[in-house]
C-alpha cells in the first residue's frame, strides 16, 4: 500500500532520515521501532506530507504521493494521528469526533441558509457516527467529557476514533502507548486489531513497548540512524545482531 524509496530528510547538515526504503503491505499492522532519534517520527511526517523530503519518493498503491499536502493525503485515506490540538481541549469528546474535516456542507452564509435542512441532516448523521465510534472504542460514557480532561490513554483512543470518522485506508500511529496504562493499552491494541480485521485498515505503528509490538505487528521494521536496519517477524528481529547492537549502542 505504501512504498518509501531512498528517503532522505536532512535538517541543516544533520541526516535525520538517511536513505530509508521500506514497504507497508495492504492489510498489515506493520511495526516501526528503533532507538530514540532513529528518524521514525521524521519518516512519518514526510510520508504524511507534514514535512517535505530532502530527496526520495513515496508511493501509495503505486501512485506517487511525494510531497502532497496532508489534506490531499487525508482525502486518499492516508492518516497520521496527532496529539490533541490545544483548541480542541475545551470541546467534548463527541464534538471532537464531529470536527473531522471535509464533511460539512455549508461554505457561505447564503448556501448555508439555502441548505439548512441538509446541514441539519448531516449533523445528525455525524452525531450518530460519532456515537458508533465511541461505542466501538468502549468510551461511550465519555461522550460529554471535555477532551482536555481525558487521561493520556483516553486521548489516544480519541485520536484513533477520529480516524474512524472518515474512510481511512492506512493509519500512522506515533507512540500509541506513550504514557498509557496497561489496561488502556490493551483496549487500544484491541481497537487496532478490530479496525484491521473488520474494516480493513492498514496500520503502521511506532511504539517502544516491545510486548505491544510483538503481539500486534507483523512485520516489524527497525530503524537506526535514519536507515532501515532490518525487517521481519518480531521474534526474528529480536535476535538480529545489528538490531541488538543498535539498541545497546544508545
Ligand atoms: P525518533 O522518532 O526515531 O525518536 P525523530 O525522527 O524524532 O526520531 O528524530 C530524528 C533526529 O532528527 C533526532 O536527532 C532529532 O533531534 C532530529 N530532528 C527531528 N526533527 C528536527 C527538526 N525539526 N530540526 C532539527 N532536528 C530535528
Ligand atoms: Mg519519535
């Protein structure tokens, strides 16, 4: 589904991503691991159109998507989750879900007035969809909670929920488990597996918790110093000498 070819992203003279090539197969939950500073988040940001690459190419379903802006990629079903933006913290969980871009019809005051009925119907539909998403994620009881009051793990579930409000094809999750307790991490893992099995989402997941990665991901891609070191099943990866050395070296 996604192919990254010889990708470079430099900051000044520093090579954060230094000739990385990798593939994410359709239908997979692919893990991306590596020591801090390996270039994982930078690679995500380039693939998701947040940062332009210094050089290299990115393909989605064999079509080149290098350098396309995030909204264009969003339109194609490529989503990267972000930490909750500040301005959304005071809105409720359900309102946050209903804020997904590209769904509302009303562009001008005039057309809004003309199409009031349609807009009301769309709003009702959005609300229904948001409630289904909350149900799926087992957080229906949080619908009216302010997003800013959620725990770290609940915020991660909300981020995942926002990808479910649109027809996502491939979702990039950066450190899904960071600061999340065991129980919620389990819930997040279950939601990822269900989205993969039931809705056909492809995932690429950056996470430091190796138990989480081993349980969820196949294959696992290991990055170090801006390059891909190894790709394989999680048990193979853990025995790979170059990988062990990269982790010990930091
Ligand atoms: P990872 O996610 O694997 O921990 P990052 O992609 O965040 O690694 O960072 C890779 C390297 O690039 C780090 O050394 C980081 O300091 C550097 N880096 C990331 N973003 C920037 C930036 N905007 N400006 C300068 N250096 C950056
Ligand atoms: Mg990172």
